[in-house]
C-alpha cells in the first residue's frame, strides 16, 4: 500500500512538472526567428512538394533529412506555416523531460533525485526557448539520449534486444544532426576500458558502435549511388566549413585575440571562448559548475562512474574536439544551443547535488532556480528580439498581397510567415540586379546583417545604397528589418 501511494505521489509530481513545462514553453513561445530555421522550413516545403532542389544555403543542411521529414509531415497536417515548424521540437522537448526522469532512475535508484532532474530539465532556459524554434539540435540529442538509455538498460538487464533498440536510435540520430560523433568516441573508449581493463566484451556498447558505424556505411552506399561518393557526408561537411568559415576556428578566435598566431588562437578558443561559454554562461544557470562540484564528490566516493564519464567525456569533446578530419579545429561554443549533447548528464549530476541538502535548503535552491530560469527566458527573448520579430510577422501577414523583393535567405522566412501564398516574394539576385525592374508600389525588404553574411558566403549582391535615393521611401522598420516602397 505504501509503495503504491509513493508511486502515485511520484506520478502526480511528474505530471505537475510536465504541466509546468507546457505552460512555461507556451508562455515563452519564440516561433520562427529568421535564422537557420528559414533554411530548414524551405527545405521541408520542397521535400513536401517533391521539389527538393534549387536550394541556396548551408550545404550540410539537406543531409539532416529526418528533421526535414518530420517538419514536412507536420506541414502536411497543419499546413505550410510557422506553427507546423515547431510542433515536433515542442513535443520532443516534453518527451526529453520524461526521458531525463527515466534515465536518472537507471543511474540513481531514487525517485526524488529523478524528479529533481526532470524539474531542472523542464525549466532549463535553453530548452524552454528552443522547444518552440525549428532547429534540429533538441530532437537530435533526444534520440542520442534515448539510444544511450536503452544501451544502459540492455547492460543492466542483460537483454540484447534492448541494445539493438538503442543502436537503432543512435543510427537514426545521425539523420537529424552530426552530434553522434561524440557518442561514438565515448562508446569506443568505454568498450576499450571494459575489454582491456575488465577483460569483458560489453555487448550493448559494441552494438552502439556497430549501429553508428553502420549508419556511415549504409548511407555511404546510398550516396555512392546518388552522388558517386561513398564519403559524401564528409565531403559536404568540408564544403560546409568553407561556405561558413567565419563561424569556425580560427576565425572565431581571431575576433577575440586579434592575432593570426595558430597556437594563441587555439588557446583562446578552448580556454577562453569554449570553457567560459560552457561553465560561466548565465543562460545555463551555472549547472555545469554544479555538475563539476558534484563530480568531485563522485570521484571522491568512487560512485556514479559511468555518469561522470558521460558528463566529462562529452564536456571535453565539446570544448576541445576537432570539427575537421583534415585539421585540428575545435567547435565554437558561443552558440548556447550547442549545450545539448551534455545537457542530460549535467542535469542528472546537478539533481544529485541538490538532493544532498535538507528539504528546506532544497526548496530554496528550487525557488532560486525557478527565478533564474524565468529571468534567463526573458533574456533569451531579448537576445532573439522576439517583440520586434512578432511585430514583423504580424506586418507580413497583414500585407499578404504585397510583392516583396529581398535576398534569398530573408525570402525563405517571408514565404513561411505568409504561408507560401501565390503572391510570394521575389529574390534579389546577382551583383547586376536592376532595381528599375521593380514596379511602382512593390516593396523591398532589407536586412544589412543578412546581406553582410551572404557576402561572406560569396554571394554577389547589388548596391543597396540605391534605397536611400528619392526613388524609394521607407514604409516600416522592425529592428534590422527595413521595408522600402518603390515610388517610380
């Protein structure tokens, strides 16, 4: 009877956490942010329409076919609109909370710790915001974590079929994004440890490795047939680096150091940009530092070794591992959503730390966490300039019949917000584009930051200073987005 009552109480608390997660994610709804989600939405529409071509954007994005496929399914059900692009990120964000609870129970047989971990995941600011943004990171890492969950369960219960299920989820994750690289390295190290140190063949870990490598072989054969290139993913990844070189090392570090010295920039990237972005970022509510402290206790007591390996292995790889197969180029962690590969072990370790304290102190820590989460969610809204973006979206929807000329990147967003209606936007292309061909009364939408980035990507664009002449007048502006009307 006591066990049943405890189970019901845990279920009710978990249900309340899920409800809280639903409310806070709905309140801080971000939606389309006119960023990489523009490319994903366009590719999803072309996939839905059977016209998967004529794409201008990051070369690696079309390889994330599972995410595009999910978004296409959502568009098939809800229409080609903004709402359809965030259904699956929202859903998987909620599922991730449940997975956090279940995974914590595998590591720590304590319901209170598992509920604390679920609570931390439910209010983690980055996940709250990205639950309503059409990016693949959240879903990608959900499938990785789900794969890890089944591999651990397979080992505990000595059931091979659970290891196969885990391997399948790891296999699938690669079609959302490439973060399973980290998992593969960790699994290889772990397999080596069991085989050499403990003289044991760890079947679940081996299955995980097998399925990840199998993904490269199977998709390699598909790409060999389609593109005559067995290593097509690696080829495209290298092309993608050259396409957006300014987002990668050493260019990221040079902005900070002001130097072209390789080793100086390498130190700046790893220890200043990456380590600082990971451990001292306010958006993460300092949970990485809490995990670091709990790691000390774990090492000291020699407990939760696998969890510590997962956290520290993922952390070190994120901060210092190379993003290139030909050169040593660490990932730039300035983007806060890159936290996802280490979020699960970080949350679990933080939950263990919080549950070290008395009930009163634990409540105080939870209240502080709630307040910090709300503050950081508002900060995220400021960071993405959500108020201006919402006003811009309203303006676009209120003027569905206006022909708008803009660059191809901004065009993808305009078309999505207006539901890909017949009176769509038109692309301003080429250095020799003639503004005189624009008819009187038509609009031009300019975002200088978009233009600057497209020029870095080697796109040729015309001189937009012509908009300052008497032939055009400003109609409206929403932060960096400015509308002009052709007068004659």
